């Protein structure tokens, strides 16, 4: 199974255009030394500029970790990594993004992950996302509210997010406390994040409290699905450093 191709093919079937990965050194962006997230090269378009490929985009972006470099060396964080992502620039929003993610992960013709192995987190105030996960078929007990579910990297596009986790089983839960730790946003190895859906609708500004962020010109979707972690899950190996990548 070629994970990249299957991911791209799914979103192309949903009307997305594939765009090439930008260089890891940003072009015309002096604010950062490296592209650190899949959405970084798309910030001008999420802020309102029309994208030449349209409003539905899909790619896999080469990234360099910088903001949490100290985490490199555990079982899931790399210095260089690739983020598969689907993006909506003023097109679809929260409902469709969750529907797409659930269909791709659980659909028999795609990745066919049993929904019982999926858990998600949502921002506590995001009642719409919470209800949508129930509507598509996820057990309410598998939906966890966390204050950390608000995505922003400095100034620019930001918003509440909903992360998707894969349950690796009791093998990675020797003390039978992984679920409790997960619900408290503590480190554990059983539940591994494989996808983040960001509902990008605000413009963050330094020195301004989150409650006063202005709305973006349009509501957007940006997502990140770590290729290394997907390989780890589907190849059933202990860490992302042991995959065929």
C-alpha cells in the first residue's frame, strides 16, 4: 500500500487539486527559517489570496521540526518529516472535513480502520465538531474535550482543531492507565495522533487575547497527517524510526 498515493487519490476524488511540496526553506517568508508545518506555505492563501490551483487542495509537504525540537528521539517525533494534508480555501468547512477524514480512515475501499480503534479530541467550546463526530458514527466515549485543541503558530491563521488518534492496543498500556493519561493530555504510547483537522477561521495577533481574534476573510480547513506515523501504524512497528521510510 502506497500511503501517499492513496491519500492523494482520495482527495482528488473529492475535487481537490494536488499541489507540489514547497521547499523546506520558505520562499518569500522571512518569519521562519524552515517550513515547520504542512500549512506554512499556504498561509497567504488562508489569509485571503486566491490560490492558482483553486479552493480545494491536497499535498504532502516536507517539514523541519523546530518549535518542539526537544521531543525528537522519542517514538514519534522526527527532525525531518512529511505532512499529508487537505486544504479548503473558503470552500468547505468543519462538517465536510470531518466527513472526509472519517471516510478515508474507515472506508472499506480506503484504509478500512475499524472505528473502534479511533479516538478524537476537540476544543471544549466546539460543540459543532463534537456533534459531527457522533453523527458520522464515532462512539461518544471516544471523543475527548481538551483545552489544547486550538491550533496557532505565531501570528496568522488559527482556530480550534480536532485531532485523530489510533489505539495501538494494550501492548502499549502496561499499567492500564493510558486512557486516563490521554484524557489529561499526558504522555503515553498507546494512543498515537495520526491526523489534525484545523478549522482555521481566526487571525491571531501577538499581544491580543484569543477572545479578541478577528475572523479571517473566509473560513478555511488545513490538516496535517504525519506520513511517518501512518507508516508506523500500518506496518505495525514499535516506532516511526522502524518503518520502511
